């Protein structure tokens, strides 16, 4: 009969358990160690180099700086436009003679929104908002043979004379008409039209020749 | 007992059942917890996967903060600087972009599968409500983050979506019609999308929303640990596995695979290559708008219906959906899992069709290419 | 004076949508199916007409002289047109100005005449291919996704392989860390 040392059975069980634990620990350590080593070659350097100083060439530095200056200039220009709209009661859009029935002239209205100026068949200005009434994109400036302008976002078409969107357009609301004034070179009002289309002044084209188109702050304040 | 005391007692019992802190011990959470094993067990990994992508977002977002400048004149340039000149800047930025999409995808699938498995049944209602809140907040993350690069598609798409809010004013009576306009200007910080908008979207995206989400997430995770995984199927599962260590081991493997997937995507495929390059040029407030302005893909489920259907119908649909989402545990309390699965499939079909084929449908119906 | 300035400014900021060669834009937009714009070849996304710094009306005296020279460019010249970007100048110097104008009627010939190996952004996709695909020839991160995936995968195969191995060993290590912890806790709680 073999003498069984009860302790040895318990010890063996304990040893196995310790071995399992040890094995797991060693595997864990090896796995994590290998991972850290490989990561340092694979992706860790990507993360760490992110924070290091960028080695820019002289040309790159010049380009970055000149682009920054251009952007600052653009921001300044936009803010100058805003300042002008705050301080002036009227702003020139274009000479009456330079208006075209086909290609609108973009300008910024008093509410800092894009707007367009065309000329009508009789030579009178057509001044409308260029902010599409569907979802706010800027409409194109080129009128087609039917006298319609297109919004590139969702292809709404608007009649430039009435501002009304053509049937089937996503936009349902007409482009608002803006009030304008024709002034001579002395600054005298020759003809004023409010946003509803009511005119005050002379409509004689001979007298209006050589005048300039302006937008007026008083009409924008009403709108705002 | 007075009515007031009865009400208080019911409230205390309700909170006690929903947040059983007495189970917050090592034995319950680590040693005893088991996870049912059945045909829907794969869905149990989705929550963890969403968490993983969220953590990637947080880490890469912090990295990007070192270089990003939240001003209208410098935002786009700082993003270009990160992409062109910062060492591995393109990789970090691309990782952030890809991870955001993956996170939202996992989150939506997680919500749908949780719904189908009726994991919102008592006492897990507050887990569902917290999850629904995080779903909405994640979309808010996407909305605010989309504006930060300040390129054409970012600004124009934001303008379009904010304009949609104001559109709803046309359908409201009397003095209420002005409320959407006020809300829009509150979100914008002014009458147009500009510096004020960028600053507040930056604050929301980087500080406010993360803080709120961390809080809700902590409660959500704590509740899940306390209650354990829901049964998920009608018949009692014959098999279970220990949450610790087996479920966690598998979860880790899933995270490993997800990490590899997103790493390879971030290294090899610029997210912006799926779109036309003019959309990523610097925004010009006074210039013409380029074609192809659309929100991010995860907003297509509202974007295309808005293009195709009457505005009021889509608005009502969204309000109803949002309300049902938050009140799901009570609305569907007595609905069978079979019915919930059918509804989940219908929701999935709607989301897949609008997201993948929305532009095709729009072209067919309206002849408009978007 | 301020009125003149603001008029110039508004015109400058609202440059014309009419391009020198809109036929090219329309053709490649249709071919590629992508809504490209003038910045494929021009310095300004809204084209060469206008008075912004990178447009005809905004050029300095020296730049105007360069523009005049560029309008006489022949194939093989090394001329810089100040209103064109690097790719636009590449086309000009490869095809020549007169031929380019001639090809307004058949823009599809342009990619055939360009160098098959020229890759200005060094991302592995040739410039002529980028023109056909409607992607930016000067942006290495712009291109058809599947093409970029293949090129970048081969370019970064070593780092990807290291990361795959690192992830596998990391997950292996973490799993055994948890197993080790699990064994220990069983012992503690026995």
C-alpha cells in the first residue's frame, strides 16, 4: 500500500494553482512588453512626434506667413465693410450705365448679406437679395435668357424682375427686393424706390443718365 | 400614511430599484456577474465599442487642441497647418474624423439592438433614458464639431441646418412663430453664422458637451454594472458566461480589432476624399456657394426627408421620434420582443435607405443631384 | 474715395463666376461626376476674372507682364502664369497656350496630352488621372478613396504591420493580465 502524504496532494494542487498564476503573469508581461516595444516602432512615434517642433523650410514659413497676412487683410476688409454699413446712410453699388440685364453685380447690403444689381429692359435698376430664401446659399449672378438666376445649392430659380421662384423650386419665398436710390454726382436724389416698388422722383432716362445706384440705410433698418 | 409620504416612498423605492447601490461591491460586479449567451449576445459588445471610439475621440481631440485656433480668420488655416506641417497631424485629424463616424454608427446600432432586446424593461428604464440623452448629445457633438474647420461645407451646412430651425416658425401660431428665430440667433450668437457661432460651438464641442456626457456616461456605466446585462431574449438563456474575465476578454479582443481597423483607415484613407475638394476650401462669406453642400452622413435621415417631404411633416416626425425615444420604457412596456424586433428592423431599413440611397431617391423624385 | 474703395472691395470680394475657360470645368465636372471648381487649375476658386490678388484685375505690373508672356507659351516652355496654380502651369507648359485654347472644343484631349508620370503632390496618383477623377492634383490627401487606400497601404505597410503585431501582443498581454487577476481574486475570495 502506497502511503499517500495528504500534504503532498494539497501542495501539488497549490503548486498547480501557483504555476497557473505565474504562467498567466509571465504571458501578460511578455505580451504587454512586446506590445509596448512594437508600438514604439509602429504607432507610438506617430503620437509623440505630433508634439515636436515642425521642421519648416524657409519657403514654407514664407508661404504660411503670407497666407496669414492675406487672411488678416480679408478679415480687415470685411470688418471695414461692416463699419461702413454702420456709419453711412447710403452706399454706392455701381454706375447705372454699368448694370447689365444678364450679369448681376454682387454687393453687400446693409445687413451684411449678399445682393445683386441688374438692369431692367427700360434701363431701371433691379436690386434684389442674393441670399436664397430656401436655405440661405448665395445665388448665382448670371441670368439665363428667361431672366432667371440659379441657386447652386438646391437649384431654385428666381425671376430677377419679381424675385419669385419658378414653380417646382425648393424655395417658396421670393428673393426680397431692396430699396435703392439713383443719385447724381452732386449727391442729389434723382429717383428713389422703396422695397415695395414705390418710386419717388424722375423716371426720365435722359435725366438719369450718368447717375449712380445706391442702397439706403433707412430701407434696411425697416427690414431689420 | 399621507399621500405626500406615499409619493415620497414610491419615489425612494423607484430610485432604489433603478440604482441598487447595495449591489455596488466587488463580489457582485466582478465575481458573480454573468452574461447571457444567446443569438443576440454579439449586441452586448456594442456599448463597449461605442465607449472605445469615444475615448479615441477624446484623446485625438485633445491632441488637435494643441494646434487648432477657433477664430474665423485662423480656424481653416490651423487645420491646414495640422494636416500639412505638424508631424503626423494628418493621421491624428483623420483618426478623429473616422472615429466620430464609427462612434455614431456603433451608437445607433447599440440603441437599435437594445431596443429590440427590450433592455429598457424595468428596472433599466433610467439606463435607456441616459442612453437616449447621450445619443442626442452625440449628434450635438457631430453638429458642433462639423463647423470647427470653417470650410465651405462646414459653414454652409451649418447655415442650412440652422435655417431649418427658423423655418419651423412659419408653422407656429401667433407669438410662438418668433421663437425659432430667437433660438436660431441664440445658437448662432448673432444674426449670421460668424465668429460668435464658432466660439460657442467650440466651447460646446470641447468643454460643455464632454462634461455633460462624462456625467451621464458615468451613471449609465454604473447602472449597467449594478443591474448586469439584460436577458435580451424571451426564453431564459441556457448558457451564461462570467462577465469577469471571459466577457471582458472578448470585449478587449473586439476593441483590439476596432483599433486596428480605425488605425488602418486613418493611415490609408483620408475621410475628405469621399467628397469634392471645393467643399473643403476656406469659407468665403462674400463668395458664391459651391455645389454639394450637405450635412454629415449621420444627418441624412433628416436631410433627405426635408428635401423630399413637406417641412411640417418632417418636423412632426422628428418631435414624435424624439419623444418616443425618451419615453420608450413606458410606451413599449408591454410590447413583446418580437414586435420590438420588427420595429427595430423597420427603423434600420429607414436609416439605411435614407443614408445610402437618399441622393438616388432625391434624383429620381425631383431630378435634383445633391 | 471710400465709396470707390468699397465698390472696388465689393467687386473684388464678389469676383465674376465667368471663367476664362468654363468649357473645361463643365467637361471635367461631367466626366468625373464631382462638383469641381476653378481652383483645379487657377489660383482662385472663383476663376481668373475679378480683382482679387490672384485674379487678372488684381495683378501687379510685373505679374501682368508674366501673364502676357504666358499667353504666348509653347509646349516645353517654363513659364509661370500668375493666375494659374502649379497644375495649371504644368498644363500650360506641356500643351502650350494656343493648343489649350483650341482644346476648348474638346477638353477630353487634355489628359491625353499631359505627362503620364507627373505627380505634383507626390501621392502616387498621376496628375492627368486626378484631372479625370475630379480630384485636386495639388493635394496629396485628395483622390479616389480606393486608389488612395491601395497606395497608402503599400507606402505604410511596415508601420501597419508593426501596429498589427503590437495590437495582437497587447491584447494577448491584457487578456492574460485579466486572467492572472482573475486567478488571484479567486484565491483571495476562497
